[in-house]
């Protein structure tokens, strides 16, 4: 059935069909979410366990190894990463992608439940949850008073601002659709501090644990049941808790031995900020920061708009505060969306120009141009039904196929115009032309679909992200095929005008450009000297393909995002004031750079983390840079940052510069011998610093610190009736205070303030006073800690990292002009890596692993695509050899892509591979147009050479039209035009344009000779089969 002929005869049905499809697309387009990346589920499970006051070495033995061994029994695990810090164990359990996420969470939780009896009883219940990449912070702000803190007292102002964020701001922003969480950064948390005097406790013989139990007992209101009075029923409440710090100081506590003591006699009670374990500064001024995370499935753009409206209203209600933006991951999403929409519009305009230049007919131009919107609108409807969003992946697919969406219409219209110049009526010309070109149009579209669709089924995490790419591109191509076969011929009948015989002759003369005569002359030469032509094509393929070894490889190209970070880590044991001073010194050194617009500094913990165990020796500086066009590329700025920080001479500090992992290479060393591991890491880092293109080298090996070991004399403890667990509890109370979830509270009108009992800061640092602490003993007595234990210094690691149940150290290279693949090759050749001691292994980090996964996935997708192209062409053309003629264009296309990437000094990365996938479909598309017409002429009895030259003459123009339209559509991306970061689109556009140029130029010359060899092979096989066929016995 000729679908085009049916559409020509039933225009109303065609119009209604496309009106419904386009109406659906336009209706759902405003409803689609605009996101950075697709929301996907990766089977990665997070496990967090906390034991307040425990050292990393103790947690490794008592908690981490037991959890790792329990989890290792769960099937489908790929890697287990463990980080151990003071008081906490964090695990990431990465499963193979085929593992269902919910099943992974439940199985990990069950494994931990089984091992729970073997874990310390004081360990908090381990928290198991899935890792959701979608809920990362997208916006950051800094809150400050319009007058400096010192005007009314720093503590009060910080408390007020912190409470404003925790209260009104959090409630306001959580009401914005799509906001999942609001996290405070820095600031102060209000608490009632009960600072015990160790000398007074010692004089009275009171153990700190007894004081804590008594305090919990009196500072807890309780329910008293129900009472019937006054003809009704009332609830009874037992109110004993103090309502302020002053009241609490007057409370008398009943001790275990029957004595009573007033709290104020043995401790100072004050209401104020908790001990500072985190802070934030913006451009050198103290602030309180907060970060906003979006919920899964929400649009970053909608969240950003809603948050900004809410904050504007909030500032109007509170004119005494100012809010500064510290980072913004929403604007790049907005720019990417705008750039993609602009690219679609430019593609449509360029298609119009191309058709007009070649056909010089405004009616034919309009018929071709309507194909783009009529193909895109139904694609949006299909994306909405599939649950896709407008993200980088789907927008990339649409941007790539924008040139293809008009190709089929251009081919149809050009062929119809050619038939009109044969003095046919528009109706007859449309029917004949669509029938003649139908097989080629269907074949070209199906080859594109079978090229794109395998990317939707690639393995690995990259495959999960690119599933939407393959489906979106395939649906768009099928929609363009439907437009070309149904709508374009129908519109041509009603809009194009017939050409008279004399006019047709004149137009044939006028429309025979000089380049066509030169081309046909060259085509005849290549066909006559077909051996030389094929040899030259083979040489081009071999030479151009050998260039791939010169192309550096990477996972993603370095971006030019106007944001970067500097991380400063001081030796363990420093005070937060020292970290703040180092961060301020670094800020002053880098703020002078002209490209830096603002610097946001965070030190220590984010509110909600365990404030006692935060890394107060680490600071993160977030730098907002000037907009693109007003500064150098981000990589050059980061090189200037390293130089400025080196000149600042931050003694003893480890410094990392850069925000994205694509600018770094990580080598992971694993082994059970921690000393051999550290020696190997130092040797590799020393040798890596000498590599060209390496800007800086850091390791994750934690610096050792001096801890206090409390060695218990078990015999003496047993003799005095002292339980070692009571001794540990006393020390935790003295140094850290009551854990927040179990601490008593002071009830205020709108919140509860925790009551924290512990020693003063001076007493916590005095070994003599710690040794004098009273420890509960048998019979209600208490003894001094020095009677049952000794305090001595101990060297230990501040942080322990493990990978797959072994200790590991990461060696991180910050690259300056070096690609990920080059860095990996160079590091693996280092003598220290090649000569690792027994028991120590080295593997590349996640970024290099993802790169290998990417190349493997795209390689498999391309191989499957080639096989599918061959299968489709073999079925449509009814030949097993002619599809190889068409596929001969593929090597020529790849060579051009490699040359373009090398000339532009681009890396072979994800976008370049996407361009190569696209190129496979486009190269075969051009060859199909040529071979299809040649086969049709041969079936009509025309001589082979004449048929091939005639095919070249008739198909050269539509091939050039579609090629120029697609190349012009990619030109803005290749030139880096537009507001969006061009880093990702640039390699893709260059690969596509370079491959298009080489495949089009060479296939127009090479396909015809290849066709003759294919026909000769068919004839040779036929003769061979006839010889092998058994002869019938002769009759006698």
C-alpha cells in the first residue's frame, strides 16, 4: 500500500491526525519538567552508624568490619565503600544494575539486623536508605543581618538567624512545590549548658553519670492519666521540668546514695549557643548559610523560581536581613533548555534557507519547513507518556535530530519538484515521486532508528542515563517519517505549481549548476578507475582511523561552569579558630583574582550532623566566577587559584582545587597492611607529581594525630566494683555531653532546647582533672578514674577509608591539560605502581571506570547498530550484498570525525561518541538514496555504468541538501554560540560535521564503484552456484 497516495486522496484524515498529535504535544509541553539529568534509580544503598566518642580504629574493629562481613553475603554487590571518622561509620553499598533498588535496601537492612547483637549495645541503630542522586542541593544562600553581628552581640545574632532558618525560612521553603529539604550551614544552635565543676564533684564524691541520671529524672514532664471533674473528663499532666536555665540551676537532684544536691552548687547553668563546630562566611563576613534540595521528579527551574519568589517575600517581611546567593545549579539547567530550544529554532530556519537556496521555490520551502514542528510536537507527547522530562539527555537527542527531521521532507519535496519539471501535474508528480522515493525514505528512517535504539539498552550507569536519549531520538525520527510519507506529499499537491514543457526545459538548464557537471565528470573517472578509487578510499580509512591513537580520551569534556571549589584540610587536632584563620587567609589570596565574584566559606559541620564529631579541620571555599565571555575558561582560573594558594603558604594544609571529577584522575590502593599501603601511596604521589600535565597530587591518607588512651586495670576495676562501660560513659559525658536524642529538654513556647551536661573546655583538656573524675562503683560508691585506669598518649589515624573490606588510600591527580585516559596510562606506568608490594593492589577510580564502561557500552551499541542496519537494508532491498555497498560509507565518516576532533584539540569523550552514533545513521542515509535509485534503474534495464551516473546526477542534490541542513544545524554548537556552556556540545558537533563532510564527499564518489564490486560478487556467486548444482541425468 502506498501510504503517500492514501494521504493525498484523504487530506482531511491526514490533517485531523496531525492536528491531534500536535495538539497533544503542545498541550503537554508546558507540563513537562525541566531538569538537569533524568531521575534514575541506581542500586546503591547507604548505611550510617554512630557511636558517640568512639575512635576510628575502635569503630573499624567493633563496627565496620562486622557490618561489611554481614553485607558481603547479600548477592549482587559490586563494591562496598566505608569511611570511618570519630563516632561514625558511613558505608556505600554499590550493587550491579540489574538489582532492584528496593530489594537491595531490604536485603542490606536484613543483613545488618542479623549482625546487630554482635555490635556495641551503645551504638545507635544503623540507618539504611537508598542513595538518591536527585535530592542533591541545587541552591545555596547566605543569611546575614544588614548591620554587623558586633552591633548587638555575635552570639545573639547568630542564634536569631539560625532560628529564623530552622523555623520560618524552612517552613516557607518547604511549602514551595518540589523542595525536599532545607539544610542549615554554620550558625549556632541554642542549648542549656550545664558545665560541671570537677573539683566540686570530687569534693562531694559525686559521679558525673549519677548527676546526669538525676537531671534526666527531674527534667521530664509526664502524663498522669484522666480525671472526671466538673461533669467532664480532663487529662492529668505531671509538670516537673524547669522552664529556664535559672530555674534549672535551683533544682535539687536526688542522687543514687540518697543524698540531695542543688544543681547550681556543682555546675554552672547558662542558656546560649552550643559549642561551635561549624561556621560560614561570605566574602569575609560571618553569615548563616542554608542549602535547598529538590525532591525527586521536580523541575529545578520551577524549584528555583519558587524559592526566589518565597525568599523575596520573606525579605519584604524582614527588612533587617540580607540574603546572598552562594551557588546556583538551576541557571545551567535554564541555559541548557534555552539553548536547545534556540537550536531547534535555528535548525528550522537553516532548513528553510537550504531548501530555498537549492530549489528557489518558496512553496516547496514552506512544505519542507513545516516538517520540523509537526515532527517535534508529537515527540513531546510521546516523551510525556513515557514519563520523560526535558533534561540534558532528551534535549540533546532533540538537538541532534533537528537536522534529520527535515531530511525526509526535503528528499520528498525535491523529488516531487523534479517530477513537476517533467511536465506532470502536482497530483501525478506527488504520487509518482513518493512511490519512487518511498523505499529509500523508509530505509533511511529505519536505519536511524536501529542506530539510536541500542543506546537505550546500554549497560552500566551510563546506559541508565541514556535510555531516554535512544527512545527520544527514535520517536522523533519515526514522527518525521510519518510527516514525510503522509503530510508532505499531500501539502505538495495543494501548494506546488505545475511546470510547463518549455519552462521545464528552461529550468533544467537553469538548475544544472556548474558543480554538478564537475561532480559527474569526477564520478565517471572514479567509476572507470574503480580499483584506484577503492584503494584511495581504503588508504583514507586506514590513515584517518590511525589518528584515533592520537586522540586523548576522557569520560566527559571539561566544562566551563562559573563555579568552582577549594578544599583546605589542616592536620587533625586543630581548633576551629585555626581552620577559620586558614580559610580567611586563602580567601584573601584568591579573592583578588579578577574572575572571582564571591567566596563562600564553610567550616565543620552542617546543622543536623553530629556536632561532636564534625571535621573542624576542613574548610570548603565555594567561588562564584564571572560569566562566560568575561573571563578565561574555568581550568585556567583554577590554575591561577593553585598559584595564589601556593604563594599564600598555608603551612601544613592539604589543598584541592576544582568542583568536578572530570578534571581529576583517582588511583585507589587497597590492602590489609596499612603501613605498606601508606608507603606505596607516598611513593606513587611523589612520582606522579613529576608527570607533565599534573597540576597537583593529594592523597586521602589521613594524618596521624595524638589521642588519649585510657588503659583500664581490669583487676583493680573488678576489685573496686567498677564496670568499664560506666567508665566509658563517664568520659563521654565529660567530654561530649549527653547524646542529643537522649538529652533532657527545656520546653519553650515554640521549641525544645536540649540540656547538655559536661565539663568545661578547660577541664576537658586537663589530664589531671580527667583522672580525678568520679566513676560509679559497687554499693553506690564512686572512685576516682586514676584508681582504675591510666591516661597516656596514643598515635592514631583520624580517618580510615576502606574499599571492598580492605583499607584503601586514594591518590588524586588534578589535571592541567591532561586527559583522563592520558593520566591513567601515565600513572599505570609509574615504577611505584608497577612494583607494588605483595598484598597491595591498584585500580583506577570511579571516573576512569565509568569511562571504560562508556566506551564499552557505546562500542557494543555501535556494533549492534551496524548489524541492525544491515538486517533492515537486506530485508528492504532483498539483497545480501548491496547493504555492504551502503555500509561502505561508515568508515569514511568515522575518519572525518577523527580528523575534526584532532584538529580542534578535542578529546574522545561521551559527546564525541554520541556524534559518531549519529554519524552512522546519517552516512548510511546518504548511501541509501544513491543505491536505491541505482537499483531501480538497473531493474528497469539500464546499463550499470549509466544507471550509476544517472543515480549520482539525480541524488547528489538531495544528499547535499540534507547534509548541508544538518551541518548548518550543528554549526552554532561547533562555534560555541549561545548562553549555555558549549563544552559538552562542541565535541559532538565537531565529530558530526567532520564525519558529514568526509562521508558525503567520498561516498558520492566511492559508493558507485563499491556498487559494481557488489554486483560482480553477486554474478560470481551465481556462476559458482550453477557450477556446483548437480546436473540432471541425461535420457538415453
